C-alpha cells in the first residue's frame, strides 16, 4: 500500500516548510501581493486613528471647551473614514483575486499531476479522497490565503500599531498592561497543541467518511442487492461518530480558549483602571490618555481573538496544504526500471507479450500467466553499458504508451532507433533512412527468408514473413477470408472477420514514412500479421526498455491446447 | 418561504432543546456582562475627578474582573452548548441522509451524478450546520445587543442617540439591496464548485478510459475552462462583498464620528458628563459587531437555506421499491420458479416499451439462457427478478407470489444477481466475497472460490484472499472482478441465480469451466443467464431469444437449431468466427 493509502496523522512537513512552499505560489503575483499588503497596512493604520482622535478631542478640545478644534477633528475623522473605505475595498478585491489565481494554479497542477499517475496509484487511493484533494483542500487553501494568512498580516500590523501607540501615549502604563501577555502566551500555547491534534484527526475522519460515502453511492445497487443496508448504515454511523467526537473536542478547546482571551482583556482593563486611575488622581496622566488606552485595549484583543479564530482556518489549511503537496510530491513513476541495483542480473519471468507484475514500492513480486506463456530470461545488464542495437529482442514496459494497456511487459524486436525515418515497404521489407533492409542484414536473415514469389501464405510459423503494413495486411486478410469461405462452402462476403482490421495505422502503405522522435524506439513483432506493435501504438520511450531477451526456459514441452510449437531453449537472435 | 425550507430541519433541533436552552441562557448572561462593562467605565470616569482612593480604584478593578469572569464562563457555556449542538445536528442529519441514500433505488441513482450527491452531503451539510449553530447564535446575540445598547444610549442621552444613529438606516439599505444579490451569486459559485467536483470525479473514475483514448489534454482543457469560470464567478461575489464590508465599517465609523462631534459639544455644554460620553462611545462601539452580525446572519441564512433546499431534494426523493401495505410479511422463503405474466416494462423516462407482453414460466431448477442482440431487452428482463426496477402488480411472480408481495429483504436474500460490471469495494478479496453473508466458514469460502474459477488467480495475489483490492477492484482484471462477483453471489446459496452477462470478460474456455462448476453447484437452483456467446449457452436447459422486447424463439439448443431462425443463424456465424480466430492465432 502506498503511503497515501492510510491517512497519515504524523507531521510529514514542518509548518514553516509548508508556508514557504505556499509562498512560492504567490510569487507570480508578487506585485499584486505587495500592493494588497500596502493597502492592508493603510487600513490598519487608519483604523487605529479613531481612539487617538478621540484622545485629542477629549484632552485638547473638550476638556478646554474648544468647539472649533472639535469641529476640525470631526472633519479629519470623516476624511479618514472615506480613505479607509476605498483602501478596504481595493484590498479585499486584490486579495480575493490573488487567492483565486493561486487556487486556479494549484488546482490545475494537481489535476494534471493526477493524470500523470500510474493506474496503480488509483488502485491504492480511493476516488473520494482524491476528489477531496483537488476540490476541497484547494478551496481551504484559498480561504487561508485570502481571509487567513493575509489578514494575519493586518492583525499583526494592528497589534504592533497599538503597542507603539500605547508606549507613545504612556509607556509606564503600557508596561503594566504587558503583565497580561505571559498568561496570554501560555493559554495560546496550550490551546495550539491540543486544537491542532483534534483538527488533524477530525480531517482524517472526514476523509474516511467521504470515501465511504462515495463508495456506497457508486456501488449502491450492490449494497442493496446484498441486503447490506443496515450494516453499512451502522458503519457510516460509527465513522461519523469518530468524526463528531473530534469535532466536539475542537469546540471544547475553542470554548475554553476564546473566552479566556476576553478575560485577559478585562484583566488589562482592570489594570488600567487601577494603575491609570491612580496616576490620574495624582495628575500624572490626562483623562484622554486613559480613555484612549481603554479603547486601544479593546481593539488590541480583537486581533488576538481574530488570530485564534483564524488559527483554525490556518490549521485546517496547513492540513490541506500538507495533503495537497503530498499528492503533488507522489512521484509519477512508482517503479523506475533502471533504478535499483543495475548490476544484478535479473531473472524476470516474462510471458510472451503479457506479464503480470504486482509491485509495492521498491520491491518486485512477479507472477505470470502460467497457462499460456513462455517464460524467458531477461538480460538487464547489457543496456547499462551500451544502447540497444537494431534487430535485438527487447523486453519493455508498456507504461505511458498510449493505446495499450499500461501495466504490461511486451517483447518485440527493435526495428527503429531514435531520430530515424522508417517505412515498411509493400514488399514486406523495412526501409530505414531510405535504405532497404534484407536477409543480408544481421539479424534479419530468417525474418526476410520468406519466398516472395509464393502467393501470400497462411504461414503457420509467421516468423518468416517479413514486415507487414496495413495495405499488405489487408491483402493477407482478404486471402484468408477467401480460404475460409472456400473451406466452409459459403460466399466470402458473408464472413465477418472478428479480427481487428486496423493493425498498422502508423504504416498505411509502402510510401508512408514514420519519423522516430528523440530518445524513442520503434519495436515490431516478428509475428507480423497479428502482432500489436509500434505499427499500431507508435514509438516507445527509451526508459521503458527493461532488458534484452535471452532465451526461453519454460515450458520444456509444448503446451496442450496451444497452436504454437514447442519453443523450449529458443534463444533470441 | 424561508420558514418552509427550514421546517423539515426543526425536528433535528428539537431533539437538543435542553442544550440549546442552556446555550441561550449562557449567551444572555454573557451579553449582560458585556453590557455592564462600559457602564462600569462610565462610573470610573465620572468618579475620577472626585479623587477616588486607591481602595475605590481597586474595588472598581475587582468588580470588573468579577464581571469578566462571569462573562468568560457564560461564553464557554454558549460555545459548548450552541456550537456543540450544531455539530450534533449535523451528525444526525448526515446519518439520516446516508440511511436515506440506502433506501433509494437504482433508477434514481442513474439520474444523479455522484459528485453532485457528494457535494450535497458534505458542503451543503456544512452550510446547514453553520446556519443552525452560528446563525442561531448571531440572531439571538444581535437582537439582545442592539436592543440593550440602543436602550442604554437612549437612557444616557436621547437626542445624541438619535443623531448618532442617523447613518444606521444606510445599513438596512446595504442589507436588503446587497445581501440577496450576494447570496444569489454565492449560490452560483457553489453550484459551479459542484460541477468541478463532478468533473474531477468523472475523470478519476474513468481515468483508464481517458488514457486509453488519449483524452488527457481535452479533459485538462475542460477542467481549465471550468476553473476559469469559477474564478470569474467568485470575483463577481467579491466585487459586491468588497463594497459591502467597508461600507459597514464606514457606517459605524460615521456614527462614532458624529458621537464624538455632537457628544463632545454636549460635554462642553455640560449637558452630559465625560463618563457618560465614554460609556456612550463604548456602546456605540459594541453596536458595530451586531451590525456586521446581521450581514453575517443574512449570508448564513442565504447559504443555509439554499443548502437545505438541495438536501431536502434528496430527502423528498422516495423509492417506489419498498415494503408497503401490499407486502406480505409472512413470506419468509419461496421456491425458485419464476413467472412473467403479460409483463410490459419501460424505464420511466422513455415512452418506448423495453419489454412487451412477456409471458414466460421458468420452473424451479431450470437453467434458462436469454440471448439477443444489444438493446433487445435481455438485461431489462433479468433485472426485474431481483426487483431492481418496479413492475406492475401481478405481472411477475416468484415462487408463486407476486414480486411486490415478497418482503424486499427476503427476496434479495434468496436471489443472487451478478452484474456485467460488478462493483467491488476497497477491501480484501475475502471481505468482498463474504460481503452478503456474515459468519461463513473458511471452507465455504474456499469452495465458492474454487467454483468461480478464482483459485489459480489467488496464487498470483501477494496475500491471497487477504489481498486488499483497489477501489472498484481495479487492480483486478475484468474477468477476475466478474468471478469475484460470482463467488460473492454463490456464497448466498440463493434459490435463484441471475447472471446478467456476467462472464463477458472471460475467455470461452474459462467460461465453459465455470459454467460446468456452477451447474454442479446450482442443481435445484433456478438459473437465468444472459450471454452473448452462444457456444456458452447451448448446454442450458432452455434458451429464449429476445428481440425488440419480445420473446422470438424459445426452446433447447437443438430445437432452436432445427427451427433455423435467428438463433441458428447467429450461432453458425459465431462458430465460424471462433474457428477463424483459432486459425489466425
């Protein structure tokens, strides 16, 4: 089972690393981000000016009965409000815009990545879970980017701003208020650890629940036909119960932590009354300063409360980010055929054209279809030292080759090398870069040993029939249809060939030229009238080549029910 | 309108009325405490010019802390009881929803997209939860705070209150003009997200097909377009929301400015004390939260209401295939004979009859093969036997009972049905095989594994029967899936076995072997099998050929060959094709 299969609860990524990775997604929009942060800054500063203006109004004008000054302050206040309105609009829009763009990028990337995964990946990861990754997790990330992360900036601005203002107004009283902070820190720390744990477990349960739901919705009639409604209902309920338990735990932690912040806020106010009131009585501070302090303190705990609320969003987002990146980091190739221990001679059991291959990460468990296959030894050594040559028999994986089942091994003769131009002539000879191959080219001696003069044969062993393009194949097919019709005494037109007609779309006729791309090879079967090879699905990537076929070691005797001859001991040439 | 949508959900809340009452009382206490703090500050500020002693100041601080403690405790109470309850309500609804899904029939599911259903069961449910918890809380909280704050402000200085509140009607305009529009646009966004979910779901389910046909790029393109539209729709919401939120702060700010200006004048004119002025400003500040809260609640209601509507749609869907008053509960078992009596059938939406006047008696223990071209009605016919679709009363009899009289669970316990594309669950092979029956011995499992021709395959799996197979059993070949599904049905030891083209992915030889095994296993079991491969059906006791929803030919293999009709013709063609395949190899 891949790592992804079980929802992991351990820290796979450090928060900091995750944040850094998220920031990378912001990079293309850095100008906009800077602009948004600038506007955020403006909004924060402007929102801090209210209490200060109040302080000036009280101390400088109301206390001394200066009506004119009061009017002036009111006017300034009005302007501040107007500017704040505009800034806030621009900032909201910018942030949403950036968030949407990033989400778009992430989603596109995840989706594309998913399409590059091998089918094995989908066997090990339920669809419900993957949907959650592409849709919901990315959505949560957006929430974090827009309302979460960037608002943290604004809240931090406000906190720093309030701190500065308080120290500016009356630094001693500000220090007294600071007594509250160690308590606040302790509470936050205790909360963080617990809330995070609950939230992560909760997410894991949600994923489990959604997978179960998805499976049941897809396989509903099976559930119903087997009368499994009750047991599945119970199973759902149990999973749901696990989820709600963690849910309630989160609610409980919030219920303790958030009111505690309010309590600390009240503690701060009490300190101001006690200390500031005393100072006022001693005429050491003005009343306006006291009022401004009280207002700032109220404002001070707002962002903290906000931060705590956003902490949830951020925790959820971190979990989402983790899973999204985990998915993006899952390598596209589960097994690299050339990776582990290249020097070891590998004894692969390969069936003719079909190999069953089950793998877990890093280990091979090879099985085969006993009932129909030849088993052969594959030389995995040679190609580590040199590139494959034309005419050699290779074994390759079908992974990433479109048009054929992707988890098999094929065995074919290497016919075309990278960058070559290749044709299959109507005389059933290959023409490579305008040079015609014939029986004098090693190792094609046997392959081209057929008798051209003979009417197209029903070769029992079709090893010796050259290479066949679509046009020639059609001729062979027609010939066979006639033969069968004659034997059965029916009209040839009544005979339906169950056999697929389009064997060689890449080589329609003798004039059709195929350009092999860089780093790719062309492989053709020797059993050319019925082989599904490069004529059908095109070239294959160099990295798919598994090794050089050497000889068949099984079965010793011919197989029953098979039309093929006994091939024990055949060496591949 | 809103109430109508909420009504079905009230019963979920009623269950927790005790918790909710506690929560609301706690909320009221919290509000009371919150309201008393500015008043306390007023007393402090007014007392300050009178040179209060240190003890007085300490006393004020002490009272403040006491109030804050009460506030903290009450806040804990409402969070725990209101939010906790909303989670529990969500829990109940989702359980109920799942049970309801289990009761809906095949024809309903065929009309739905799984991605859409998932979106309703997750995203919409969350919206309902937020509405129930948060929405309810804010509603109470806002009402209490607005009423008390305005009341206290009026108490302090009526004329100042009236002036300061002038900007507030602007809020109502914002709410009534803007929020509904935001709601509508938001719903569009949600619907679009559900489309994206569906697209991903379809892509992932069909990933093999997509790759086989090299459609990745086309699919990515489609996904890309969906996402671009999604951005656009989201920004539509943002444009309105971007005005809405700052407009709220602006309104509140204006009120504060007026209060500072007019109130300042009043203090200068000695019409009110500085303490009252401070308290007044405090209350005004407190009002800003409920003002936004109203926006929030309208938003939550919009979303919640839309979500409730969508979930309710599922709840309103009812399966017609259920036990009802016609069900005879005393039927606990039945014999394996089947009779179709003048049966006509069509899938609800199409006018065309898929089956027309079928009259067919299948005696207990008979092996009946149903053949015909694609779309002839073979599958429709056999899918009626396990009552996957509903038929008219008294047109289909199982063991002598009209199928609608037999309790559904009894019917399905005694009928094994193997689909052409069976669904396997992400579980071990063993769990999939014993799916329909609990407490089966290993011997029985081994026996059905052997009879389904799975034995050879088992050796190939890393953990044999304990091998976990991927979702939909995709790490198995089509033929293996079909054989696992067969084993799963055989394990039930049914009275009637329906094989709906169940071996389409097997080669002729394997199919032949399996049929031989089954024949031995199913003696006495009525078997109805659909197949395209006529060589496989020739050993059946009886063969019917369906054409255009009607039985065209009926008899044994030899009889039908002798008849020299459609069956004979197709059989000869297929035999010829087989022969050629062998020559071609």
